[in-house]
């Protein structure tokens, strides 16, 4: 299981990559990360930056 660190203005998250359902552009340079079976997370960074972090190597 691969985890990535995502920064948020309200705190930081360690997210299991396999639980990411979608990415959606939000305001102020932020991205919503939809989680399987849960709420979305609002994190700092563009869709491209977040996608690069969660891409499976």
C-alpha cells in the first residue's frame, strides 16, 4: 500500500493512494481529492501537482 503526504491549509494528510477516487479543481489554487467511501479532502496544489504525487510508480 502506497501512502502520500498531502498538504492542506488546515493540516496535513497521509492518504492511501488506492483510496483516491477523483481530483477536482477548486478555488485559490487548491484541489479536492475525493476519497472512496468518504468525504473529499481540500489540499493545496493544482490537479497536475496532486496527480503527480499520487501516480503509481
